[in-house]
């Protein structure tokens, strides 16, 4: 049993080690970022929010349903937001997948 647990620990550790996060996270005043997302350039709309259980920050997902672009923000209580990710080809999936 010990060998199995050690093997699982090594496999899971090596899986995490393969992910490399190698870019800066842009941050600015929340109002500036939201104004930019709502602007004619992006036309993204707020589609989802959730509160972080650890640091009381809020995550929000902004989507343009026409172009399928998306932006994920993390907002602090100090009214500063950071762009955690942005991309294309967003898809809304509700309920269970079959």
C-alpha cells in the first residue's frame, strides 16, 4: 500500500511540474478594465461572478457571444483587477454532458 501511495504522489507531483506559467498578469483599477471590456473594441458582457473562499476577492467572466471572446478577471477588495486569462472560442455548457 505504501508503494502505491508513493507512486501516486510522484505521478501527481510530476504532472503539476509540467505546467509553466510564464507571463505577467496585467492589473489595473477595476473600473478601467471593465470600461475596456465593455468598449466597442471587445463588447464583452458580464456573464458570471464568484467569490474566492480564501481571500474574499471576486472572479468574473466576461464574454462576447457574437465573437466568442472571453476574459477572466480577479477583483480585489481594493478595487484593483487582474486579467487571469483571455481568449477565443468560448462555449456555454450547462448541465451534464452526455
